[in-house]
């Protein structure tokens, strides 16, 4: 095809060249132009292969980066005490924690997530770890962020202590107290339970945000007692005056846990039995009506990149006796803390005021790029 076009162009030039002698010179220019035009049309690859100063090389347009809807959040922490709703979970000892949370962004306003976390604990039933499984969705509407989901608290490795329950519970029970050594508290082997929850946070501006939450469980700590926890929170980012890009903020929380009555496993001896609070007898035969309580905390936190140091004060309005009835603490000692649900007079500091320092690092895949 190219040969035919070139020959045709040559023939055309030949015909143009056959002109009168007086017109040869100007028509030679016309012939030359025609030759170039026809040759370029016949062989376009030659022109495409030539780069001139007035024709820069072609550059492909940039390709937009594809943003994956998937993300992963993960982190760890070490703290001087693990406090949950105002009550120590680590017997006032240090604790470590870690979490792993895959996320999927359906769009800019809706995120789904699943997660697993773990904390070291020291429970009365000898459980030494808390493993949490959770999942939910996080829709946002402008400045309002919502969070709905379910949470499973799993405490593996526990042992039962209760002389009134045949089997391992009796075998593990102290022969003198009928329950845990010294204080006679009774405790189940499995304290695992689940909750459903809803949270809302409203960001007023870059400095201030506030929110609230509700959690409900049909059996708190597998006790048979229902529980509804209502809470409010507020956070204020302080002015950026610290060196090295260090940020800081203050925050506070207040919550009330409405608690029901346990099953008969936790029934305790009344005053008229003359026994320590172990086994099922007396006026509380049907179970223990846990004391609902209020908890609060306030703290100052420092942040730098993905690191944070949180310094926080916790407290509750539970006295030492009602705290012992709720927790069955292994460190409870006789101190005259008699209450209707704690007739033995043993008390514990697990629900008392405390100060906690927590150092943590929180990352996402984006932080690693």
C-alpha cells in the first residue's frame, strides 16, 4: 500500500514538472511542497518518529490513585491499673492491652468494623486475661458521629468457688470459708458476657466535642443480673503551645450502671445464720440485688504523632461493702463494711478512687505508608 502511494506521488510530481519553460522556477516550489505533503500522508510513521523542538514528546496523562475501602486499626497500651466503669479489673496492678480492628468504608459516611482486643486482668476466679470480640457500624452525619454494635467479653481460664454447688465449685472452695480463702466470696468459673451498644459524638468545632452512650446486657458478668449503662463524655483540645508538635486535651466521663438481681448462685448468708457470706441461705436465697452505682473520671492527655499519655482520676459512689458484693474481690478483708447485700462485713477498695497513668500507641495502615 505504501509503495503504491509513493509511486502515485512521484507520478504527480512528474506531471507537475511538465510545464512551460517560463514557469519552471515557481512551479518547482509547488512540486516540492506537493511531494512532501503526499509523502507524509503516505508514510505517517516517519513524521511520528521525528521529534522537533516545536513538538514535545507525548506524555501519558496521570492515572488517579485508587483508594481502597479497607483499612486496619491496631495498637497497644500499658497502664498502671485497668479500670472498667470505675472498677479495677487488675486488682490494682499494672495491665497491658492490645487490639486489632479491620474496617471497611462503604462510603464517606458509613464504616463497618470488626475487632478483637485483649487485656491482662486479675479476677477472683483466677482468670488472667480478658479477650474481647466486637463489631458494628459507624455512620456519620456532618458533625454527628454514631456507633452501633455488639461486644463480647470473654474471660478464659476461670475456676468456680462455692461449697454449695457440687463438683468443681465445692472442690475448689476453701474448707473453712466455703468460698474464696479468707473472705468466703463465691464466684463462677465463667464470667463471660455480652452487650449491645449505641454511641453518639457531636464535634462542635476543632476544640470541643461531647457525646453519650448506652450499653445493655442480659447478664452482667454471667451473674444473671441485667445491666444498663448510661454515660456521657466531653473533650476539649487545649491550645497548641507545647513544643515538638505535642498536643494535649482534657476530657471527662460520667456514667450510671443500672444493675438487677443475680441468680441463686450468688445468694449469701444473712446475719441470722452466723456464717460467712458463702453458699445459699438466709434472706438473700433468691440472689443478690446488686447496688446500681455512678462512676466518673477526669483526665489530662498528651499526644504526639501516634502516641498518647493519659493521666486520669477515677471514682464511684459504691462503698466498700457493696463493691465487695458486686465484685467478689479476692482481696476483700473484714473491715465492718456491713450492708444488706454484704452481711459478712468484708470490704474491698476495687471501686474506690484511684489515679491511672496509661501510655498507648494507635496506628492505621495509613500511618505506615
